[in-house]
């Protein structure tokens, strides 16, 4: 799903050094989430808690324990509490790219460095910021985000926005967000998201073997293969447009070729959906008109995933803690002065 791609952006709402109104909305929004937290065990024990929510929280507790005991992810208070925030999304993220570039715009903050999005706790504020970027000529995407990570600086709760997820989708979210606490390269969104995605996918595969029946695991694997087919289409289109934007042709001609390639992407996605009998979740993007921001957001999560998967397989023999050590060593090397 589209929102399942956007949901994972590590939002820097905890920072207290952002300018003006952005600081105010970020701080206020984060504090409201923190005040809504209640330990999961207490929510399960309440007689007033609906049975469906109790069942989901029991699954969430099992997922959280598995993350630390079997995947080597941090054993802390993150995702051991629950917060009902009373709305479908916790934040709305804005992603933007220039008209003739597939490289997303970045905004820089303390601690997390530069990131390829800005998050707002109110949709109207996100839409207003996006409108300003559009006026400046950028391609823009605004998407609701059911969850985000504060990188372990705060004990993030499980939010009411994700309680309708399937068990494996919920596991994917928890594993992904905890992976951000293990390794984080300041200022490189693509590196961070691809690493967390690789950990997420490996973790879900292992969790499914333990707790899902054969039919559920087979269906998850089928959907995973389908998602990869769709991602490959987006990545191919991004590569084609990246090459186009390097050419020296008139702007009107470039716009025409850009529109044609994006239209072809929409057609290709529909064809794969038809063949698989599945919905990709990108129909809203296609209907409203694909743009560079859509391509940039997909590439952020997936372009470097094969690198981390290969590292886990070839250098670590499938042992995830080894991957964490190697990735952190690479981060230290990148940070080292020349």
C-alpha cells in the first residue's frame, strides 16, 4: 500500500530547535502522543477494552518480544505501550522534487540531519506547505502516515492508526521502526530506509515461519513478490526519467516525454495488477497524476535494499546481529573525516 511505504519515515518531532511554527506544531503533536500512552498490558487487562483490540495487542506484544529475542532488535520500552490518538494518521508527510529531477528536496534538522520529507501533525498544515512548494514549481506528494519513529530517543507507542493491520503487516511495521534504532546514518534517508526495509522483510519471513500457517505464509510471499514487481516498475521509470533530465532538450519537449513515461508507468502498474489479481495501492497516485515526488518516495525505500540483503546473506550467513555490526561499521567509516 502507498501509505505503508510512507508510514515508515523517521519523523524528527522530538527536536526542540526547529524554527517558528514548525517547531510549535511538532512539539505540541509529539507531546500529545506521549500523553496518550498506556502500557499494553494495562490496556489488555481493562474490562472496557474491546475484544478485537485486546487480540491485536496480544499479537503486538508477541511481535515485540520476537523482535528482541529472535531478531536482535533493541529490548526497550518502544512499542510496549498503546496510544489512541483518535484520527486515521498521526502525521502527514510532504515529499517534493523539482520538475525535472527525481532527487527529492531535503530539509535539515539537528540529530537526524537532512531528510527527504517534512511531517505535520495536521493535514491542513501539510497541504499548505505543499501548495507553496507547488507554486515554486516542484512536484509534490502529501501522504498520511500511520506511524513514525523517534529513533529510540522516546519510547514510541503502538498507535490506534495501525490496529487494523494484519499480523504480518503489524510485524513489518514494528521490525522496521526498531531497525532505525539499531543503525542510522545522519542525512541519508535512502540508506536508512533501505536498511530498515531489509531488516523488516527478513524479520517478517522468520516470524511467519514461527507463527503463521502455511497458507498465510504463502500468501504473504506472493504479495511480497507482487510488491517487488511494482517497485521494479517505479525504479525503472525513475531511471528513465533521470536519464531524460540529463539531456539538453527544450523544456516543453522534456515535459511531454516526462508525461508520456509517467503515463506508461501507470499502464504498466495496472497490467501487473491485472495479471496478479491484486491491488498495488498506487491507484490514487496514478489517478491524480504520477510525478517525480512519487518516484523519489519509492526509490527511497527500495533502491538499496538488495545491497543489505546481499550483505546479510554473503557476509553474515543470515545472522542479523552481524548485519547490524557491519552496517554500523560502514556508518562510522562514512562519518570519519577524509
